[in-house]
């Protein structure tokens, strides 16, 4: 009996230790196999730091003198803060924007070539003349005009030329005769449907702009060449005006009989014609178009290739800045000084026709 009880106790002890085979009891939470071990939690992803803004102490912006310099400086004053704000969005801290008006179109081209101007708002003709040192980044858009005929007489109905809602990337140059006896003589012939002769135009006193101005020189010179076989340099009496304002003042005073200008210029001098230049009638009644050029590709925003601060990134930032400015009412008010309504990106090839025109002008000058 004692042996039986001892054997029973031994069996119970063996069962309590998890079996007679001696296998140790299982852990309450057995470790997972190596292949199933918990993967460590990933470290939090680091957030890339914002790139440091690039400091530009001064951005030099130049304008050509197509209007009175003081008028341009006053009208474009708000552009300074607009450019600073827009370039800040592009990652640039601009300390100051200095706006200058060149004494001539050529002076602005030379400033871009020398790097003293970082940005220049210049006509296509000026750009291609100085494209060794300047690069076009934008072309301006303008309001289309209610008149756009090749026939000069169609412009002479005595009514204002009005803007339209259509945006145009080109414009015309006009030969405009004033209220002098010779100017009225030429206008009467054109309005009667008669062709002008070289003797007609050569007997007049002309006002022209600098030789790189598309509307004030290049395209009128081509107009003369196409019709008469002569250029501006062949005219017996042609004076260079320092601005269109002074050209219209000379026309109103009878000091010149004909001036060359952009197609909507009379709209810009409606009030000056009477209040400042002292004319009794409206500019639409007292002036007449005697010639219309082929379309001219619009003005440019160009940058200097030699500027110390200019590179591809800043060029792209300036493109965005000017486009954004041109899309706001406040920006449109500023750039209206040049009859610009906005901007679109441009490349050098856009101005290949302008290069052809410049080449012809050079050939005409050499022949002369």
C-alpha cells in the first residue's frame, strides 16, 4: 500500500512539471521566431529645410525714353515694391529696385551689354541690336486697336483709335502728318486716294527716333525703301527727337511736317495736343496718317548677359514676377505707360524678323 501511494505521488509530481519527458513549462509570452520578430518603428522622416533666400542688394531696371523721362519714372514707381514682393515669392530678397530711364534707346542697350542694367524694357529692334549682351525673356501683349488697316486713309476719319479686348503681340508704326501746310498737302493727297512720290515725302520735314527704335526708325525706313527705294538717311530734312512727346510738340508747332511713331501714340497725347501744345482742334482732326508699316513684334523684357547677379534661376523668377504683375489691375496700371497689357514668355527666335529688318537697315546705311 505504501509503495502504491509513493508511486501515485511521483506520477502527480511528474505531471505538474509538464510531463515526464522533462520539457520545461512554456513561457507565458513565448518569444516570436527570429523571422517573425517585431520590426523596429521607422525614425520620423526629416522635413527638408526651406532653401535659404538669395539676397540681391540692388536690381537695376532700365526703361527706354519713349515717353518723357519724368513721366516714366513717376508712373513706374509702384513697380519697385511689386517686383520686390513677387521676387520674394520666388526666393529672392531684393533690397532695392532702382528704375532709370536711358537718354536714348541705344544707351539702354549699352547698359544691358555692360551689366550696369540688370533688366531692360526695350523694343525688339533695340534687343536684336544688342543681343550679344542681352537676352529676351518676355514679350509684351497690348490691347488691339479698332483700326489696323494697311491703307493710311482708313485711319483718317477724324475719330479716335480705340482699344479692343483682343490682345495683340504686334503693332504698327505710322507716318503722321501734322497741321503744317506741307503736312496738310500730303494728307490731302493720301485721303484722295493718290500715291505719294519720293518728291512729296522728301520735301517734308521729318521727326524720327533713334536708329534702333522699331516704330520710330526701322520700320518707317523699310516703308520708305519698299515704296521709293530710299531710306530715312536719304531724307533731305530729318531730325531725331529724344522722345515721342517732343516729336508731337514739334509737329503741333509746325517745326516738323511728319513724325513716325507707334500706332496708338495719338491716344497718349490727346490732352497734351491742346493743353500743352496749344492746338485748337483735336489731335484726331488735325493730324492724318500718310503711311502704315508692316506689323512689328512687341516690346521685350530683356536681361543682361553680363550682370553679376543674373543666371537662369533669376531669369525664370523675373519671368514669373512680370507675368504676375501684368495679371493684376495695379500692375496693368503701371505697365500701361508703355501700352503694355501683360507679358508672355519669349525666346530669341521670336525676333528673327526683327533681325532681318536690322540687317536691311545696316545694308541701306552702308549703301548710303
